[in-house]
C-alpha cells in the first residue's frame, strides 16, 4: 500500500510511475514529500541561488525563465505532473541560471536536495530514477535549443500548440512570445494566420 500522502497526488504519482518508480522505492520518496499551497506569482526558484529543494507540480502552471538584458526570457512552461528544479543546483550543487514562477495558484510537493541525495545513496531504484530524470531534462533542453535554432517562428508556434494544448488560453501572450523568441506583434500575426488555416 502506498504512503498515505499519496492521496490527492494524481499527477505527481503518474509522472513518477512514467519514469519507472514503483513499490517500496516510490513509498520511501512519497514519505519525504511536503505539500505546499502557493499563490499565483510566487517565485519558487531564483536564478543565481543554490536551490535547496526539488518540486513536483500537482496543480497549476509554472514558467521557467532567465533574465537577460533586463528582460525575462521564457524557457518553458510546466503543468500538473511536471518536475520543477534548478538543473545546475540538482546536478552540481551550484547556483542555477533559471527562475521558476507560478502563473496560477498552485499545489507543489517539495523535497530537500539533501534528503533526495540520501535516498539516492541508499536505494538503487531511486538512484536510477534520478539518473533517468536528469537525462530527460537534458533531452528537453536539447530539444528547446534545436527548436530555437532551426524552426521558423510559425513552426515554433505550431510546436507550442502541440506541446501545450491545454495552456494556450491560460498563459499571458507576452510569456508565449518570449518563449517563441518573437515580439507580441509577430505572435498576433502568426495567431491570426493560424486561425485562418
């Protein structure tokens, strides 16, 4: 039987299971999670800081971004079932380059990096899950890089619709334009053409 904290963790459990975490190892991880109910606009992870926690997004939407030349550059969006972390803090215990803010009121489950490290050192299944997670995050980063380098703005918008079909009406257009690397004017034109297709 799963740890009692599992009640109401539908999306978190699904994402853990998809990465091959089951049984007693899953139970051990769940027993270490702390539930947090956070407001819209809350800055969960701050760039330039060593992030001490790792998060599972159970409800709401989050945006990962960097600050460049006094403006935010959106890297990705996260919906229920996503894992939120500073990859550099997670893998190297160094200050990260990204921030994560909540675009909606959210429920997250958090675990300290020190607790997670102990779990990895004492449970091979959890260690393998952590490795798979890091690999998946690197693949996502690579796909984002390739998209920005080789797809047109229109192709990037089509990819956005495919990747985030449930979020298009819940994310401010300015954040979508930033994610696509275009101006809001260009985004409006692309959206107009997209509706006519």
